[in-house]
C-alpha cells in the first residue's frame, strides 16, 4: 500500500468553536448539577443558621434577656436573599445547573477557538495516511 503525507495547514475556527461549546456544555452537565445542588444546600443551611439567630438570649437571675442578632449584625437583607434563593427549590437548582453548563460550554468554545487560532498562526501538522482496505469497515 502506498502511503501519503498530508499537512494540515489550518483549522476552520467556527466549527471548532461550535464543537468546543457543545462538548464543554455536555461534559459540564453533571458537575454543574452537583455544584448547584451543593450551593442550594449550603444556602439552606446558612438560612437556617441565620434564622436561629433571630431570638438569641440568656437568663440572668431568672430574667431572660433576648435580642435579635440578625438586626444587630445587619444581616436581614442577606437573610431575605437566602430565603428567595432557597424558595426556588428544584427549579432553581436546574436553572443554575443550566447556567453553569452554558458558561462552561462558552469556556470550552473559547479554549478551542484560541487553540485553533494559535495553531493556524504557528503550527503545521504532518499526518501520514494510507488508503483503507476494501473489506475493512469505515467509520
């Protein structure tokens, strides 16, 4: 069989970026879901901790002295924000996971686009190819 040498001079950047976006988004789906679930779990835990600070007090000589620690530390707005976030529930987890996956897809597209542009300006890839046999399956 006769072998031929082929030189890849440049990559088309558009399809390379599309492939990077799709591959990045698909690969990022599971980690994005786990991260968004962890973020919502953390937000629920912090919200529960902050709500336990609403009525903090101690007893002195049979009298209970109580105060609102959230108000004293000016954390009421943060507490309301956490309540809004955790109120979204499963819908919020899915939306945040999709946003993470899309962001990582854009990152993947950018990385492949920059690699392709770098290769187009600097590299030449030499590949040796040979014709396929007639009985060999082609993919």
